[in-house]
């Protein structure tokens, strides 16, 4: 897709309602994200950000503007946070932020501010074009080129207090932060399933190729089940930030592993041809490989280990208290 085709398709698919996370139909939300990723990975990257922004606004009790494409610019690099300062009759955003997808394509961005305190602001990109500078030169890969991912410089961008979403720390501490973290995993899955779609219609049928294809088909089944189960757990049991945190880290790890196995097996089964001579598959492969790096790998696993250990300790402590409280008094 060209950039224009991507935006037109994005405006088309956003018209279809998608359940909010935790609404009782989160598995349906994940299925929709898988479908979009299966169609086009760049499209999924922008669509997931748009739907995530809608969910964030809803969680804050805000109504999204109609006929508006949203994004979420929340990448934080230590020592490079945006600053928010008082300036005249409003607040002013200054600094630069990397990994801003949809720069020049979307209408609004929910942007994290790190200095002097962690806040989220809603910036109308259409009305602040003179105060924003998009630098696309740092994005060197062809993967996700059409998503226009840029380093954005904010030059005293004015915002009102009404454009600040939530209180200090709200964005990271809300329940929906970890529920929403499962959304990109659904897009990773859709991108990988699209690679298996390609593999399933190839003519090579020697035993080694069929073994890899069988393993990739099994991973496809697992990806659907992981995200279906995660959606159900979000609706039924992941009702605290701690539970949601553990669930998100778990499902993101499992999805990343299944996607990585598909990425490993595809060229082993079909050789260099699809990656060197099939532009669509080569692009999809690169995009899935890059996209799953939103998983922080061993760092996330370390966090999952700590979260799981703390949960086990709380359960054990609660059990010990319960045993003490119910022990009969000895005479």
C-alpha cells in the first residue's frame, strides 16, 4: 500500500465498531486486530494505535472526535522526555520524541510527557503544524515505511488544561494500560499468520518442508488460542493492574515466541526466494520481525518473574493468615 492507500483503508476499517478492552468482548477485539494484521502489517500498526487511543479516551471519560484518526506517541527514552511548561495563557510542550508513527497521516496524537511529571496530552496535529517538525531520516529500514514513523520536534506547542488526559501518572497506572498492551501482540500474530497463509499455498511438498509447514500451522492455532484466552481473562479475572500486568507479559511472551518460530521456519522451509524475490512477503517478514521487538524480551520476562513471585507470596501469606484465623482455640 502507498501512504494514501493506507490512510484511505484505515479510515474505512475504523468505521466498523471494535469492542473496548475489558468490555466483555475483548476476545472479539483481539480477533479483529489479528484480521487486520493478516491483511497488512503496516495497516495494523496504525489501526491498533487508533483503537488504543479511543480506548484510552473512553477510560478517561472522554469522547473521541468523529471522523478523526488518532495515534499514541508514548515511546520514552531515558533523558529524552518531552517537557511541559507554563507559557502565556496556556501550557507549552517542547522537546522531541522518537517512534511517532503516522506523523503527517493522523489527525490527533495522545502524547506522553515525562518532565516535570508523567502526563498524557491530546494534541490536535492539524492545528499545530507550524509548531511541529517531522524528521523521517532516522527511519532507515523499508519496513513500515508507509506508516511515516518520525522523530517529532515540539516547538512550544500550545495546549490547554482540557487537553491533559487524566492525572499525574494516570496513563501508566490505569488498568487499561496492560489490557491495551495485548493489542500489539494481536497484530504481531496477524502478521505472522499472513506468512503462514503464503506458505500454505506453495507447491513444495518434500518431507522437510511439510514438517516446517505443520509446525507453523500449529503455531497459528496457538496464536489464536493465546489471544482468545487473554481476551476472556481480561473480561473475567484480570480486574486489577497487577493481574492485568501479569497477563499482558505472559501473552506477549507466548505470542512473540510463536511468531519468532514462524519467522525462523519460513526461510528454512522455502529458502531465500520469498525473502529475496517476493516483495510483499519480504516486506511482511521484515515488519513482523521488527514489530515483535516491541516485546522487551528478557526484560519483560524478568518483570514477569517478579510479578509472579510477588503474587505467590501474597497468596501464601493470605493462606497462612486464613489458617491462623480458623484454627480452633485449644483449652
